């Protein structure tokens, strides 16, 4: 059963990359984007390092230098190539990395035919969820690589069609609500432990902000009026000459944006995409509203559809009461990033199916917008 899940996850990563040319695998335009070949190697390294080496007797390491190349941020596991240099590595080649992937997959197939302990099974499941996270990052990084190519090359036909829905606001009374994961299936440690919070009266929109809504903000000179912006946000847009969401371009007076299908006229009905927290907050201020807290979002999530965009919240990424970091390298997975970041809730068009849940806590710095990020309003 677990081997079938393993094969399915690993195959999906291959599917994401099937339309890439060899040159596409190597590019790292900016620090926060990793080359696709690094994602392929890193997700393979995870299973070799945390499953096969310590738990599969007589396993032979594919290449003992790969730990330095494909370790991401695990101090416990040793030194590594710094993130900004991932795109400077012409070796190992793409072919080398796929050989590495096949080698580890073959060993994992043999290993998963043996009995595993409960703790080891949980570690394998973590590895699968880890790869699913990287599948989303892989798709997002591919879009950034191609979307910043002046030829705007198409990648696939992944783009969805959207129809406009009349929005309504769903109201909640003040009170004490329970927050956090409550179940027996997998969750990340940052979703624990379940606890109570007090929430004041609020009303949350059942629809995401659309491109048309956001275009009205641009036309109203929203990017030119400091009163809508946090001080950091105002400095950020002026320093970086930000005037619209990422991938938006004007051509002969019309707005276009880069999609997986190439450069296309903006779909006014689609949820706005690739905005920073600064932009999301400024838009909400312009509308005389605000973003939800992550607790408001979770309380309301059963009453509206979500999953097309990661949704910015007002909440800082902090540990829940009773949060406990695991021992060893796995304890570095979430806890050490709980500073100077904002929580996003939901999922996106490139999130693997069934990977997210309403308690899932994504997190990014407020200036980042290459992820599929959108806006939901509260009043």
C-alpha cells in the first residue's frame, strides 16, 4: 500500500517535468527559485538520507558528494551548497540526477517490501508529503523561469477556466473556537496542537478577489497612494518599481499576464494571482476591509470553496501552544522558520490533490509573490 503511494508521488514529479527542455532544468534566475534539477535531486536525497542510509542494511550510497549538493537547510545533516549557488552547478547533470532518482527508487521498492515500524512508516509518509510540497514549488519555479524569459514560452495547458460568481459575506459571532488539526491522518507539526482561540465578530467573503477587482485598484492609483500601504510595503514597491502583480504586462494599452499557456490577455474573472502580502493588505485597505486572520479563515473554511490560490492572512507564523519540535534533523522542518513570516491558508492550482487541508499552514515572507497567492477579504 505504501509503495503504491510512493510510486504515485514520484511519478507525479516526473509528470511535472515532462515538458521541460534540458536547459530549463538548470536555470536559477533569483535566490528564491531553485533549478528544477535541484528539486529532482533534493527530493531523492531525502529518501536516501532519512530512510535508506539509516534503515536499509547494506545500502550503498549513490554518490557521497550529493549530500553537499542536495541538502537544503538541515544543519544536522552537514554542510551544503548555499541556496543562491544552486543554479551555478552544471554538474551533476540532468542525466546524472535522473540516474540517481532511478537508483534510489529501485532501492526504495525493495525496502518497502519489508515490514516497517510505525515510526518509520510515519517518516516515509512525511517524505511523500515533503515531495508534494516540492511538486508545488517545482511548478511555481518553472513558471518563474519561463515567465521571466522574454519569449514567454508556453509550458503546458494547466491553466483553468474561471466564471464570475456573485460574492457574499458570511458572518460569524464572537466566541471561543477550536483551531488546529484534529484527526488520525498525516499533518505537519506546525498544525499542532489543537487549541482554543477567542475570535470577535467578523464577516468573510465567500469569493476571492478577481483580476477585475484588482485592476480597479490599479486604475484608482492604488500603487501611488501611500495611505493604503504598510511602511515596509511602500518602501518595497518604490524601491522595486512595483506597479502590478507579478507577470502582468501592458501591451498597447491592454493588460496581459504570463500563464502556463504563454502570454495571454488577463482573464478578468480569474482570482488575482501572484501578489505579495503588502499588495494584498493595501488592496484590502483600499476597499475599507482587511485580510482574515488564519483563525478566522480556518473557522469559516467549511462554508466557502478554496484551493485555487494560497490566501494571505494577517497572522504571523508562530508556534501553537504545546508545539514540540521532533528530535534530530526532522525537527528542523518547520519550527526554525517561525519568525518574520506571514501565514497563508488554503491551497492553489498547483497543489497536489489531497495534499492540503483547512488546518494546513503555509508561510512566506511578505514580499514574496512567485507562489500562487491571492486575496480574500474580511469586514
